[in-house]
């Protein structure tokens, strides 16, 4: 294990923010864990775990140790009937896992194609897109408790998944290092999730009436690339805010003033409002100040056109929040972790 000093994290966060960390180390093998823990536990400095950096906004340099989890490997553990259990190590690229599963004809995560990030962070915010959330295919995960060095297994209920939320974003934050995630996928009789409006529309356009998992992946890739910016080309962390959930009564009132407002009922009888619509209709779509901006095709995505600092993006996000609050009396909550 080698500890580097004063390293730029620009290539370790998809916003491309040039923040520095005082110390930096990677671990690629579980055997390195005891030495690493000794180091962390004896260190008087703070530490943070950083994987794909796809859901984080750095607003300052980090004075502690940044730990980059680089564990690799994807293994089929078992199969039974229609199902297969597949274990992926935390440092695998999410998209590599999706491709591997499709190649093996394992179904369940095809709707989640092209989500930037690593396997290890996927349960943290219960990644989701186009009608599927990670919790729908989650079996269990292994995580290391930093202060004891013990490895714990978490099942689905232990993880307390919610909308872009989990135990690891709440009480468990910073206390565990996720080492691997096991998924329960289908090897035949796949569940096809084609109910999301944009998917249905695109399948119809392609005249596909009995889609397979490969068709779904193709269509989702098409939809995503048509409006979500590729972080390799334009720095971003996906949706910057969560879609706010408001009481149905409040939605009815708003609808009287803003008849076009986009909203969906959620399971609890409340309404989930499309934050992208609110931001666009508060006039921000395509806005740019310096190198910080709002994407021109999807207003929920804030972008770094080049050299924006984390503070500049944060300031822009605060201005958006304030203007949405003034216009619609709705509070937007960041989805991205702000450090
Ligand atoms: N809309 C606008 N203007 C915009 C953007 C959106 O009016 O600029 C309206 C449109 O009516 C559109 C609706 O909002 O139909 C929903 O937009 P979209 O389908 O793009 O989804 P989203 O609600 O903005 C959520 C997730 C995305 C995920 C998509 C697809 C959150 C915070 N975001 O976005 O996840 O890819 O649904 O399922 O829930 C992410 O979490 O980083 C992310 C990209």
C-alpha cells in the first residue's frame, strides 16, 4: 500500500473538479485491508472513501486520506431455476457489469445501463433509472466496518433502501467500506421493464413489440445519450437534485396555476414532481455563469464546462433552489453529496 500526498482528485470525480486531497491511497486486494485499517485507525486525520466519484461535488480540498476502492472481479455464485446470483467487487465499473450481464444473457440491470460510477457505490444511493432501482435486483453486500475491521453481510432490509437513499447514506455514512455486491438476476424468463414512457415510445418507434433485455438496453442507451451529457465530455454528476415529493393537495393547487407541471403519484399517495420541469420553468435550462452551467437538454443536470470550481457549481445550485422556492414554493434537495 502506497500513500501519495497532495493529489488532485480531478480524474476521480465526474464533475471534473480540481480539488486536492492531502493523502491518497488505493486498495486493490482484500489482503491489504489490515494494514490499511491500522493506518486509518491510527491516523488523527479524517478519511473518505471514493470510488467512481460520480455523485459528489468537491467544494474544497480534503485535508485527510482519500481511499480509492479498486477491488475487481465478477463471479457467478449459483443458479437455481430462472435465477442466478452474481457477485461483483466494489471497484468494477457499473457499465462493465451491465455489459458482462448482457453478454451472459442475465437480466435485471439492463434499464440501468450507462449510469456512471462503480458497483460499490450503487447501493449507497440505490441507483435507479427508467423504471428500475438497484434494490429490485439486490441480493446482499459485504462491507467492512472500519473501526473493528470485521466484514458484515447486509441483506436487502438491512440496507434500508429508499429513493436515492440507503443506510449507507444515513447512519452508516463513512463507517463502512462496501467490498462487494451480489445481485439476483434472471437467466431465463426475464422481467422486461418497458413501462417507462420514453422506453415505450422508443420501442414503438422501432416497431419492437416483444422486447428482450438487449432491446431494452439499446433503447435506454439511446434515450440517455440523447439528453444526458457524457461526463467524459462534459463534467456532471447526473441529476443534481432529487425529484421532490409533495402532498397531493399542494400539487392540485400548483396545477391550477401551472397547468403543465409534470408530476407522478408515488406509492404513499403523494406526488413526485419532475425537478427538471421546475428548473426549466424557472428559466434556468441552458444557463451558464463562467464554467458552471445547467445542461441545455436536461435542466436537472448541472455541468462543468471546463474550469468551474465546486463553489461555483454550489452557488449556482443555491440560486436555482432559491428561484424554484420563490416561484413554486417547493424545496429542492441535492441528490449529489456535497463535500
Ligand atoms: N423535464 C422537463 N425539463 C427538463 C428535464 C425534465 O420538463 O429539463 C420533465 C419532462 O417532462 C420529463 C420529466 O421531467 O419527461 C422527467 O425527466 P426524465 O425522464 O429525464 O427523468 P428525471 O426525473 O429528470 C430521473 C432520475 C434520473 C434517471 C431518470 C430516468 C432522479 C433525481 N433522477 O430523472 O437519474 O436517469 O429519472 O429514470 O430521480 C441520477 O439519479 O443521477 C439520474 C440521472
